[in-house]
C-alpha cells in the first residue's frame, strides 16, 4: 500500500474549483473525497518519485468543504487522532472578503534553541518562524479568522543554505568536500529540501487548508541566479551547474508551479498532459528544464488568480530575464505583453506580486541605477569590470538595476491608477507585493497629476531568515536622507536617469524581524497588517502587530 510522503497541499482555489497536490511513496490512484464525491488522479513519476495533482470541480462559491485523501481506496489523511482541524477547501465568494497573507524567505530549522534565538552577530540563529506562528494561531482560532489565501514570494527553499536534515542527507550520498559542497546538487536532494521545509505538522496542516500561490527567487536555485550575463558565463563553466539548474526547474515545476494553475489552465497545458501520460516523465521534464534555462520563448512562469473582483498577477522577475548588457530586461517582451493584458479590466483591487521589490530604499535604488550604468560602460571598460564585481558581491539586481523594466512597470501602475485600463472605473487600490530584501516596509507611490487610485509597495521579508546586525545597519542607511544623497550623487555622475516616480514610507522606519503580512480587502476598502512572532521567552510563538495601516 502506498503512503503519503508530502501533502496534501491545497493549491488553487476558485469560486467553483480547486486543486490538491500530494507526493506518495509509490504509484497509485489518489482520491480526494469532497462532500461525498470522489475526485481522482493517477500519480505521475519523476526520477523515482511519485506525485499527483487532483482537480476538483463543480463546487459552490463561498462554501466550505472538508476533505479526505485516499490512496488506492484506503484513506490516509487525515490520520486517526489528527491534532488539527480537518483540512478543508473554502471556495471564493464573488463579492466576499479577502484576507491574503504573504511573505518570503523562509529557511527550515527546528523550533527550539539555539535556532530560535535572536540573530544578532551569531550565525545559525533564525529567531521564531512567522509561518509556524500563523499556523498555531489558526489552530486556536475559528476558521472565519483564517487567511483566505497564502502568497509565498520566493525563497521557499534555500538550495545554497540547506537545512540540517538535507545536509546530513547530502553527506550520506556524496563527498561534501567536492563541489557544490553542502549545497543541493540534483533532483533527489531538492526533494529532501522540500520535505524538510514542509514536513512540520503545523506547516503541513496550514498548507492543506489555506490555498497557496508561489513564485521562485534566487535562493530556490542559487544566490545571484540570473543577476547578469557575466554571471551566467561564470556559473555555466562550473561542472556541477548543469545538473543543479535542470533539477531546480524540474523540482520547481513539480512542487510549486503546477499548483499555481487553475484546472482550466491545466486542461490546456500540453506539458502537464504529456507528463500524466508518460510511464516516467523524467526525460520530458529534464528536456523542458534545459530549454527553460537557455531560452525565454515558450516558457511563462508568471500567473494570475482572481478572487472575486480582486485580481492578483504574480510576475516572474527571475527566470525570464533578458541579460544582454545593452538591452537588459527583467521580463521578456512576450511575457510583459501578457502582464499588461491581465492588468486590463475592472477590478476592485489590482495586486501585482514580484519576488523582487519594485521600490527599494531610495539610497539602494540610486546605487543600483549607478551600477547598471557603470556595468554598461558609462565610466569605461575597467570600471565596468569593477562594477560587475560589485553587482555580484552585494546583489544589485532589483528592478532599479533594470531601468527600462522599472519604467515599464511604473508606467503600467500609473495607467492602471489613472483608470486608462478600466472600462468603468479604476481599482480602489493598486498594491505591489514583494519580498527578498529581508526587511519589511510599506511605501506609498506618487505619480503626480492623473493618478486616481492609491498605489503602494508592500514588502514582507523574511518569514524566517533575519539579517545580521551589520546587514541591518546597511539596509537602514538606504532609507536615510544621507544614504539617498550618496546614491543619487553616484547615479548622476554615471548618467543614470532619475526614476519617474516618487515614494515614501507610510511609517517611521522599516522592520527587520521575521514577520508575516496580511492584506485585508473588503469591497473597495483595503488595509495592511504586519505581525511578528513573540521572542524566545514565550513557549509557543504568538503573533503581535507591528503595523496596521488603512490603504483606502
């Protein structure tokens, strides 16, 4: 008899449909029983591992359905004596409320000292896990208070900073003194990394009952992934890289990307159909992964979800980059056209998710603009070589370092805010949701005349991986007037253009603790709540507010 390895994960939820993802230890038929009706799918195989995505249809909007999972007719979930509420699907109500929890950057470590101690100057301390604290609070509170969906904005796993369990697994199968050392090398090690990240009972339950959307960032693959054309040349020269990047794309497609798609989109997905039909899909997915790394045409990782009158567009700002130095672009042309199309329509609120913040601290924004200009030759070839080293050393790779893409996104936000893409009226708010930078903030965006809807950048990072003290001081400096002046002076000297938008914090200063954010939408009203876990002296972590701000 087959057993569950991971899952069930409730991934997509719409008004009438949903998807449930599982990993099993052998080939089998997976049945998800919802309201007396069984929904079935056969597992597919990838490198000796077995997965299924069960498509569930014909549900009623705004309804609550408990579900169970059986393998080959034998119920395996929830188990007898299950200590959490029964996993359930809550379909989207067309005119209902939406509480969208979001965050990024989460390493897995045990929920005990020394891992839970304050980061300070000591490595190996990650403080309290905000996602874990959220799961424990949900268990204590009625389901009406739970988030309606969870958006994970990158670095769901750290391939280059692996968990202790994965490190032991690596040591058991190969020599860690040989490259890539104690980093993930292949698909098998990626599967162990995902298992470590999602195996905790509280996290597993959370992901079984709150629908989740996910997008990758650099640490899902490797620090500085796709930072520049020079970096690509350097990394591809390493003998271990080809296996790493192919395995990264295959595992991302299986563990994260599939669940981002609606049943309707999956019905049209030719790759998904081929994988389901194949006795072993390993070769199909490895060939696809190789093309996805080498080409942007024909591959789109960006996706969208509708929650009644709220649209969420999640943009891939990592894998689809164009990196030729004279025509750098965060997103290739075909994918950008798709984003513009999806941003057109009548919405109460438009949300745009991107792992990398559109708006950084002003000091860091100008520093990245300066670096892009220098790397493009503004100060000559020797300076360009030095600029490339600085770019890779301190991760100068955000939207500000792709100036044309920054302008494109700013213009898109301006046109949406002005109502130019809405036949009836502009959305009540436009919010860019991001992570990556290991500190959180809410910034209000100004376009001058013509804008009607308020526009915000809401950055929530990390869920669990705080910066050390020195790094916090550097990041904090970017938000000061002095830091802004230094960055702006450098940018002007290199001939970099001024940004075509202005922004300011809605609060005194950013926060650096582990935290989770929740966007609360009620009709055309919106607010943002940010919460961090209590410190180590409390036995069970609890969340308390560090920001509550009315957006509109």
